[in-house]
């Protein structure tokens, strides 16, 4: 492969990667606008899309860490949690860093919530007697007050701001891209082989939408 062929391949790979991000994130924004316009709870759907984004990019992350073949589709939990720890629960993630007390999830809770939402479109069972709840567009002091009132009535609920959570998830894509740029400098040969391998997967598996006119 000459330089021109490589430049075309690399450019097309990144355009496809960006298309994954754009479609997922824009879908969240559409649902968020509908939620605010109609006051309908599309929060679960937004979260499902965000967790699908983690699954999608965590798979690419494994490729750039050298995983190949059948191993790429094994141990989904491990690769999912690795993405969460490396790109979300990290102070380099600006949204996570700014969240403070609004962010109350570790990688284990991420995984449990992901499974409950994607498989049953519901919240996980109580964990150590505590249920999980989501708020959005609510001031911190207000949902702290609601939590206190619920606890007084026997309901122990951990509230997480869904908008902040989703933004932190999509911010992780930026950190992933930064890691790829570092790999170009540190291990260019590994980077090139990973792009080639990932590009073959994109060509075989990426979904395209075609408009058919009568």
C-alpha cells in the first residue's frame, strides 16, 4: 500500500467512526428535545443509546490495544468496564470532572444499568437496599431534598443526573481519539495495522441508509 492509498483508507475509516458518533449523539439530542417539548420520559431511550455508544467504541478500543479475531467479541463486560474506567471515570473527562456530587456511579453500576436497560428497558434491582433513580434539569439542592424526603418515608434512592451522565459518556469519545493520536507517535506500525483491521470490520458491518425513490 502506498502513501496515497493509506491516506484514503485512514480518512475513510475516521469518517465512518465519526458517523457512528454523530448518529448516536444526534439521536440523543432529538430525544432530549422531545422530552423537554412534550414532557415525556424519553430518558431511558437516551441512556440506551449512550450505552450502545460505549459498547461500540469499546470494541474499537480493543482493536487498538491489539485484540484480534474471536477474542474481539469475547468478554464484553471486561471491555465495557475498561472503557468506563479509562475514558469516563477519569479527570481528563471534563464533564466527569465538573460533575462533583452529581456523578455517583462506578464501572460495576454502569454495567448493571447497561444490562437492565438494553435487555429489559428498566432499572436494575436494588443494590444493598438502594434503588437507582435519574433526574434531569433539576438543581442539585432540589434532588438532594427529594432524596432526603424519600428516605424519611423508607425509600433509599441514589439519584444520578442523566444529562450529565450521557454527556460524560459522549465526551469519552474525544479522549479515545486523543489516545489514538498518542499511538501514532508512540507505535506507528501498531497504529497502522489496527486501522487496517478496524477498517475491514467497518466495511463488513457498518450500516448504510439508502433512499429509494419511486
